[in-house]
């Protein structure tokens, strides 16, 4: 269909965050801020949505900085890791190659795109670099003014929307520039579809590995050592996969640390790592991250060797400023190494307002944006579907209160990081139609 309101229902079911720390299911108006001539020019139906701690950070007002609940103008609808079907597109979107009926990964990191923004209009680096503050669709916006001007909304709804009559995903409005095509013919089943929701998580890992650590630029034959803290969880798992994709299995040494023995063992098995590369952390030990304890925990770490890259995907949980500082001082991190945290607010006690600090040659940095790596992530996931599909756990096929509470607590849910499993809500199936030839 072309863009038009005719076929859209008045309301749909959605998960909403009505106040800080609360989530519930409501009937909300179907968004209608799309326009034939504006930049919000595609109408989308989510097929599958991945659960992510960033949803929790939004519900807790931890991210983006300055984001506050409730939104004065409309309900805040989360959901930001999705594969969508395009159900309506403006003429400009269709001219740009967007196909109605096509399946796409949708990138929620949106810049203003306005002519007075150097990052968006000249550098063509929208997303994290937008001078007006990035909009994270489905999460929030640090600076809501331009979002309000463009859409009449302070929050642009995400993908936890559901059509209870058609028993399928509801309606999302987006921008055609954010769509990355999925090769549908490669998908064997719904597990494969679920894998593609992880494009955002893997792209963030590429930002850390390629963009911040510049691991791809290291000379041939050099074998960097990576230390993944929170290594049993999903984010660390994708960081490991991004490093392996860049360096190959013989081009990098991976070491994992985690407080949960089960998920540590499961993730190590998935990555093919021997036991001597995994460190089970005692969260009550104040010296858990001193050099001597880490070496004791990792017998396969050669004497005298330090880590070229520390990726801390547990920062705000059991690694505080003291532990981080100690890893710098005691040269657990190499003298020229990089320490990257994925904690939304940095690490409590480390004052890094600009999210990057240099101690001598050691760098401290954050990495939470997919930047420009979504196409690379989609290509990698599509090429490795059988490797990732077994990790996908499809938990819900419609929106109900149990899903709302799971989304609210994703970052604290004990099973979210269980062995790098990935939890997906999936509702692409119209129960009345059978997929052709076993394909979706
Ligand atoms: Zn996410
Ligand atoms: Zn901009």
C-alpha cells in the first residue's frame, strides 16, 4: 500500500512505560505521524523483537541521558531490536528501493537529518554524532525538541506493538533511511528470523571492536588478548563473535570472567574456549579484579602477558571504579590497551563525562551504538544463521503482562544473560496462512 491512513486500525495493543520503573499493557492509538513528503515516510509491522537491557535502562530513566518518564504527549512504547515488514512507503522511499512487503532490520539510531546539522547533512554520520542529540526510537531521546518539532511527539514509539485482531505485529512509523534489507530466501525457519533481531547488538560489538579498539588495524601475526568481563552474557558474547569475525579463531585469544558459573561454562562452550580461559569471579571478593586474582583465575594467561583490550559488559553490576582503576594501575590492561565499558551511565565513581579518558596511553571508552555497522552485522548474521539460531529462545507470541514485566527487568532478569541466550518475542505468523515451501 502507499502511505495512507485508510487501512490502519484506530488502536493497537502495546507495552508502555507509564512511569519510572513501571511497565504495563495498554491499548494505544496507532501512530499517524507519517507523511508522503516528510522524513517519517514508512509504515512498518514488527515481525520479531529482541529483549535488551537498554529497554530496562530507559524504563529506569538511566538512558538516554536526560530522558524522563512519563512523556507528556503520549505513551512511551519500548522495543528497539527488530525485524520488520514494510507495509507502507512514500514515493521517495520506494524510489530509494524500499519495497512494500519486504523484510528489513530497522536501525533505531536516528539523527535529525536537518540541513543546519553538520554531522547529519555534511558528514553523513547521523545517529550518535547528531548535533541535536540522537533519537533512539523505542528507547528515548536525550534532546526531545527536534523530535517534537518533526513528529509532534516527544517519544517515538518502538516495536512492542501488537494487532490482537490480526494476531500479528502492530504498527510502527519510521524513516526509510533506517531500513536494511533482509535476504528472506536464506531464512529456513523462525529461529533464523529471530537471529536477525541481533543485528543491533552485534553492530554495537563491531563499534567496540573495529571503531574503538581498532582491532582490525592490528598487524598480521599479532595475537591480541581480550578480556570479556560479564563474559557469560549476551553482550559479551556478541563482542566475542565480533572479535572472532575480525581476527579469525587463530587471530585472537579470548578470556571470559563472570559471577555465574553456569552461563560462564555455556558461553565458553559456544565459543570453544578451554576452562583455563574462564575466570569464575567471587562477587564478594574486593580483590577479585587485582592482577594476582585474575592470573590465578586464568591459568591459560601466559606469565607477563596483559590484555590488549578489556571489554566490560558488567560494569554497573560487579565492577566498580576501584576495580577498574586497579586494572589500569596493575597493568592487567596493557600499557597501550583499551578498556571499553558497555554500562549505560559509564562506571559509577569513574568520572568520564565525555565517556573517554586516557590514562597515560591506556584508554577508557564507552561503546553502545551500532554506528555504521548494521549492514556488516546483517551480512554476518545471514552468513552464520545455523551457528546462532540455536541460541534464540522465543518466549512470547503476543503482548501480555508477562512480556511487559520481562521487558522492564531485562537488564536484571537472571535468565537474560544465561549462556548468551537471546530472548525474542515473535509474532510474524498469520496462523491462517501456511508459508510456501517451508519458508517463512
Ligand atoms: Zn539493545
Ligand atoms: Zn543531526
